[in-house]
């Protein structure tokens, strides 16, 4: 159970990115976060693992208060929360395998790992994850030699190395074409259904939300304007979230 | 180059009386009044500079002196009047909403600048002809370097000079260690290699690169904005480090050499220190910019996995910065090797010191031998450095099929490590490195430091320094212009994509490429000797020497710019039935003029730095003043003034040239 209470984020330049946002996510949900560009989706997801420090409000995960955790505990929390990014955020010059292994850094010895040493079982784990995502043969090529869809699968493999209980995905398919978008979201759906990993995923297209999410929230100018089942987002709701002039577009 | 005041046709004519009057009183004021603020300010600034230059050149060098019976005047004032008139007319046209252009004014100003530069640099073309005999004589020496002689029985053997340069094998008592171990008896003589000056040069360049990399690495993080915003007092540290890098970088290695010999004394060690100081700053700047440009995405992603700070640096930052850092270090190695060939002119050590001695003896065929040795070594270094850098930037080493074995398990690694340590130790001993000398500086160092803080601002000194700095700038300007203009036609011959397929053009390609590489492998300072023998000492000789290196450097850049053009337009124009020349004019020129101008500006920037030291070999300018008038007589306060002015000129030029280049490309 993830509980966000009165979360507010004001950036140093005065931008109010989140205003008093509260919601809950039960274990095993696939929660879609929607909203216009600049509505605060990325800020929200990054506050949850404190890549961004919230200005006010509390975040609880099970019994732990993430927002109150000291740095040493924060790392233990972070390693259970996988994160997937729009721009994949792979280290381009490193091999696919190294990128995947780096997802395990929170578990391995913090000093020997600096010499690029990972125990054999971690190598095995990385290869297993790559195999699941259909990338076993790419383990030793440079990350930037892969296509966009393949890179995002490496990003997922890296997150899986963390044995995550929760996955934060910030527009994981916004840089991909529609066919690849579906294949990536199907992986997330599979992880959600088969392993019971809770997924928080920001998305741009409403039909992707309808197709994959079990729950949805919507942000507008940093405020929560919708919370409920995806199919409840009707035309009136839609206009409230996206503005009066918005039209529904769909993705193949 | 044209702008229009306004495009509205409703306002066909405005009252132009006021702006015209304003511009008549103060150039640029009318334009300023018409809301063309930047144009007005630019016109005023150019007018002021032209005025100051014209009167400066007349007062100091009688440029433009016109004597009509008893009446003396300066005919260069005519250009100032013409510029003034142009400015009034410009204000009028602006007020009338007519089209205005800058071309005419630019030509006027350029004319004045070049006329002044020509006279101030003491260009005497006639000497090139009247003293052509000298050129033939030194040309003859250059193609007959003193490397081999015939011994008594008529065999060709290496000459004594060859030994100085490349080293000799001598019979020496064995090393003490061998004797102690009982390997040899103390009386046996062993053939031992005595390193020559060119080997010492290689040692200087190598050690300076190693040391400056080690020092610049940590410093560069202090000059990276994205790192410093995360630490307390980061902003202050950031600015201090930045300023330090820029100031140190703007002072040439050889000027540092002058200071360093007052610290540790003459010798190879002084050379190493001077090279290291300058390259720490140059590398530090490049490294820090690379750190500032890393992709923050992976840092975020690795942090999100719960990694520690050090793990994040290791896995998200290192892979991004190590390859470019290695690339810059290789580039710096190339540059340091070049500087190592001349650092001996002032600091001692390396082949530069040897060259000075040959010149003192007027032994030009010994000097020629040194030049050839330098050219060969530098061309090899240049080639190796460029090849390795290319490999790093394409990253081909990373493509592999299987898992990698840890590097410390491979035999190759240990082999290279051992060789590296042995080379390092050998070079260390050649360079006479002495930490003792470094930590107990000669008292002269305190005097220099004091002088550089208490600059001598007496009017005569300031006036001398400013005069010679202007000469230096003009020298660089003429050399850049001359070298670039001559390089243009050659650069077309050295561009693969335009020369066609005939055997002749292939031959010409390799010949021009070779010429460029050969000429640019030798530092300008080393060319000065050739030209002072030909046209005698002074800024003209220095200018010609700079022009030769410019030709080599810029010829290479130009030909690469030509090779990088998009072949599409050229092909399309050939397809219309145009001649090859027409295709070049319409399909190629528009693509290469911006990069050409950008490289020429860049080269001017480089040449100003180089021109500050051509005086160390008799090439005039501020280097001459600094070495022969100030340092030679321990006038450290005046020397401080000269160095301060160099910094004040070089740093803004560097910024301006970088900005102009960014806009052009
Ligand atoms: N580092 C920052 N400093 C200042 N303002 C920021 C910063 N990052 C984001 N913002 C601002 O905060 C608001 C919310 O940004 P956020 O990136 O969370 O939106 P988003 O919903 O993810 O948008 P997008 O769909 O474009 O990614 C925007 O107005 C943005 O300009
Ligand atoms: Mg976003």
C-alpha cells in the first residue's frame, strides 16, 4: 500500500509543480497517471523515491514513511522501487549487461562493486532477466547500438534486477512508436499480473490507459482532478483534465 | 549583411534631419536615436577604434606621414573622414527606411587596419628579393642537414651532431647494482645508450602529459557547474577555478618557462614544470566542460536503484567521461610534444635548447638536422594521437562477442603496465626531476611573485607594453591572412572528394597533405631562425614564421572542411551540364565559406598566443620586450605588466572567437 498525503512541491524558482496531492495505491494495482504536459506527473513520480525532495506532505509505503527516511534507509527503500524512464537513461557507452547489472548496485557490496565486480549469481540473474525480455544475445553490445524499443526493455531488465515491489514508470512509451508502445506496456502488465508488482505509470494516451490500467489519477496544474477507474473518464472528465478545446486522439 | 530599419511602406519618408545631424556630431548617434541601438553603438566603437589606431600608428611609427613642404600631416585621416561621411549617409538612409549595408564601411576599416598592420609589422617585401641569396644559402643548409659524415676510409657514418640529437652508445662503467650482484666486474666497460636531445624532448612531453592529467583530473570537478551546485560554497569555488584555468591558459608555456627557471633553475625539469602548468589549465578546462555536458539521465536512473554516491559516480558518470577524457589527454600529448620541442629556448632541456646553441654558432646545417628530427617525431606523434582518438570516438573497442575477462587477468595488461613503468622511470631520470629544487625555490621566485603583484604602471613602461602588444596582434593578423589566403588553393588539392580520379590528382593530394603535415609539425618559433637569416631580425621575420605554420595548420583544416561538405549540391550542378569550376563556385563555395571564416578566426586567436613568443627567437613583438628587456634585466615588475596585458588581450579574444564561431557554424 502506497499512501500519498498532502504532497506539495515548489521548485526553487517558485514553480508550484504539485499542490496538496493525496491518494492511495493498493498493492497489485496498475495505476495510470495522466495529465497535460507540465501538470506535474514527473514531479509526482520522482517525489515517491525522493529523486526530488517534496516541499511538504508525507508519503507512506506500507509502514515506512519514505519522506522521513534518513539517507541510509532511503537507499534500502529505493532498491525495492524500480524506475523506468521516457529517455531510457541507459549509460550509452556501457554494455547492455553492465547496464542491467547496475540495477543491482543497491544490494551488492558497495566497495568491490566499484571495481566492476559482481558475484556470479548476479550475472546469472542479469542473464535471466535479459532472456525474459528477449535480449540475451545482446548482452555484450553497447547500449546505444540497440533500437529504442530494445533500449527500453534493457531499462525494464535493469529495474527487474532490483526485485522491485513497486515500479515507477515515467512515460515509458512516449519515445516509441505505437507497436513498440504496446509491447512495452504488455511487459509491465505481465509483471503486474504475474508477479504482483504495483505499477505507477504516467501515460499520454487515454486508450492506453483504458487498455492497461486498473486505476487512474489525473493531474492538472499540480492538483489532483480525478481519481478512480479508468473507464470512468468520460467526455466531461476528459475536458476537465485536458481543457475545453482538447479532442480525443487515439493510438493504433 | 544588410538590415532594414522597418518594413512598413506607409512610412515612406521620415524626417531625416535630426538623425543626420546627430550622426554628424557623434558617429552612431543618429542610428541610436532611430532605435537601431546596437548598430549605433557598433558604429561609434568602430569610429573610436579607427581614430585611436590611426593616431597611435602615426605617433609611434609615422604611418601615413605626408610631408607637403614644411607641413606634416597624416593621410590616413582621409579614411576616418570617409567613414564619417558613410555614417551620416547611413543615418539618412535609415531614417528614410531605405536598405543599408555594412560592406563599404567594412572595406574602409579593413583597409586602414591592414595598412597600419603592414607598416607596424615592418613588412619589407623588397628584402625578400634583395636578400634572396640568404634564402638560398639557408635553403641549401636545410636540405643538407648535418647527420652523416664520411670517415677516413670514405664510409658514411653518423656525425657528432647526429649523436647529440639521437643519442650515442658509449663505453661506461657498469651500474653499481650489477656489480654488487656480481654479474660483472667493476672494471669491465659496458656499452650504454646516452640519450640524445630528441629523446629528452619525448620525455618532457610524456611526463608533462602524465603530470598534468593527474593534477587536472580532480581540479576539473571544481570547475564543473553541475557538480559545484551540490556543494557548499560551490559557486565561489567554481568561479575561482574557472578564472584560474583561463588566466593560466592564456599565458604561453614558454612564458611560464621564464618564470619557472627562476624557481628551479635552467634544465629539463624546468621544461617539465612549464609544460605541466600550462597543460593543467588547458586540460582542466576541457575536462570540466565534458563533465558539465554529461547526460543526467543515467545519474538519475542509477540513484533510483538505491546505489551509493560512489557507485553512482562509478556507473553513471565514469563511463560517460572516461573516453572523452582519454581523447583530450591524447590531444594534449600531441600539443605537449610540440611545445616540448621549443620549451628549451627559455627553460633549457629538450631539443629547443640544442637549437638555440646551433643558432648561436650559426651552424645552420646542425639546426637543419634538428628540424628534420623534430618533423619526423611530431608527425609520428600526430598520427598516433589522431588514430587513437578516432578509435575512442567511434568506440569500436567496445564491440565484443563474449563476456570480458577482468583486465587484471590478461597477460597483455601486465606487459603494458611493466613497459609503462619502465618508460616512466627512464623519462623521469632523463628529466632530472628534483623535488628538492621544487620545494626550496631560489629567492628569485619571490622577486617574480612580488613583481607580478606590484605591476609597474609607469607611463613609459605601459606605453612600451601596449605598443608591443599591438605589434603582436597585427603580426598575428597579417600571418593569419597571408597563411590562409595561400592555403585556400592548396586545400582544394588536398581534398579527396573534389580532386577527381586521375593519377596526377592523387599525387597532388598526397603531396599537399604531406606538405601541410610537415609544415605544421614544426613550431613557429623554430621557423623564425630561417626568416631572420633571410630578412633579418624583427617582427617581419616573426610574422613570416607564423604565416608558415598557419599555412600548414589551416590548410589541413580547410581541406577537411571541403571533404566534409554535402556532395548533393555539387552533384546536382554537375548534372545540369555545368563545368567543374562552375560546380565549385555554386555547389561548394557556399558550403565552405562559413567554416573557412570560422577556422581563420580560430587561427587568428591561436596566432596571437603564438605571436607572444616569437620574440624569444628574434621575431619581435611583446616576446622580445619580455625576454630581452625585462627578464634579462630582472625587471620583474615590468614583466608582470606585460604578462598581465597578454592575459587581458588573450582571454577576451578567446571568448569572442568562440562566440563568433558558434554563430557561424
Ligand atoms: N527542476 C525544475 N525547476 C523548476 N521548475 C520545474 C523543474 N522541473 C519541472 N518544473 C516545472 O514543474 C511543472 C511540472 O513539471 P513536470 O515535469 O512534473 O510535468 P509533467 O507532467 O511531467 O510534464 P511532461 O508531460 O512535459 O513531462 C512544470 O511547470 C515544469 O516547468
Ligand atoms: Mg514528465
